[in-house]
């Protein structure tokens, strides 16, 4: 069977359309289907001076991707897209594309979803309550708590909390949230990544992992009790470790995945290690979803300066996960 992967371009004024068009120039051992406004893609392809042939997606006819072409599920924008210029009137279009692609995966039309970058600010300016792909996909899929995992060349890092203001993080470092994150991470490392009895290292929240309570009690009150609970069940879980040492190369070589407490505790390190090669994977969903590791890059949209490496990595990982 040829894997069928659906692409959601994200913010149309950003580089999402650019990197999809660039990626479409390559051969793929899969069928690629994009949910988009066809005019947006064709106009962007003209700006990039790249060939592009679009044809309507036919769910009953599976064909291997041909370079320079894409099957498309046509979804209209509200207003004409100008590269680099955000438009609140096109925010609903972004969610329409994402919802259509997700529902197609739930209906087994597609084997995996790969998403492009979005701009959360313009969507909220449009009156949409949107905190990120991860939370939106969990809502559409009607699944349990999702888990954001970044797969980089040297490590895998999951997050207990995702798109929260820093001031909101400590109150969300609870036993329930940590236990949920570890449960999903442990299960998905086994089921999706074929890692039997995975070794998971857990990061502390506070500097020096709290210094035995002198720099904060979250480690003592919430993190350590959950670690001990799972260790008593035979899981290979270590920590909590200070954030300033957990990402050393020696430590990374001895663990299969890291569980960090919040977004900017982990992501700066992950992106430093492999920006453009890291892949965002949403765990805990009934579908396979991977994504790029970067933003919309409005300043270079339509200029041919974008790098499609992260989308290529996201597609390759999606294909790997499908075959598993």
C-alpha cells in the first residue's frame, strides 16, 4: 500500500505554501495531498519560479507522488493572500484546512497528517480561541490529553505543559499532569518508535531541580512522587535532573527520551541541536501527526529563501510511523 499523507499549509501568508511547493518537487514513496486554496499555491509557485500541477484529490485512486504535482482538496481563502502580510479575515481558512485534513485522517482517507506553521496571534486577533495545533487536534479528535514530542537527531523531548504563559506553568506542574504525560510518552515510545522498556529522564522545574526544596517544592510535591510510582512498576525512569545538565551529550546517550516541564525549558536546546531537522509529533491522538519545527517566517515568504528541510524530515518521519 502507498502511504497517503495529507498536508495542511498553515498560515497562507507565511512560508507554509513555499515549503510545500519545494517539497513537492522531490520524488516520494507516498501519495501527497494538500488541503489548500489552489490559487494560493499556484501564485506562490509562480513567485518561486517552480513548476506545479494541481489535480483534484480522488480518494478511490491512489497514485505515487510525481515531482512537481500535488493532489488537492480545494478550500477557498476569504481574501486574496499577500505573502508576508497577515490578514485576520483568512484565519478561519487556516482552521478549515486543518479540520478538513484531521477529519480525513479520522475517516481513514489519509494515513497521516503533516502540518505547516501557523501564526497564533492573528488567529486570536480574529476572535478564534486558539493556543496551538496540539490542543486543537486533541479537540477535533476527541482524544485524551495530547503530548507534544520533538524528535531531533540526538534526542526526543516531550513537554508536560505546552503553550502557557510562564506565570501559569508552576500551577500546572501537578501529579495528574506529570502522570498523564509519562503514561502517554512511555506507551508511544513503545508503540510508535519500537523502543521496548524505554529509558525516560525527567527534568525538574526549578533551578538545580529545586535544591531539596530550597528553590521550590514542585520536585518534592509533584515530580518525585510520580517518578517513584512508575519506578515501582518497573519503568526505567530517572530524575528529576536540573535543566542545565539534562541535555549534556553523555546524558542524552543514556536515555531514550526526556520529559521537560515547559515549552522554553526544552525547545531552545532542541532547536539549537537540530533546527530544520527536528520534527514535532503529537502523541496521544488516534492519528499520526507530524509538523515542522519552525514558524511562519513572514519576512521571507514568496522570496525562495525558505528551507524545506524540516517539512522533509516531518514527511519522512510520518512515512516511517505509518509503516510501523
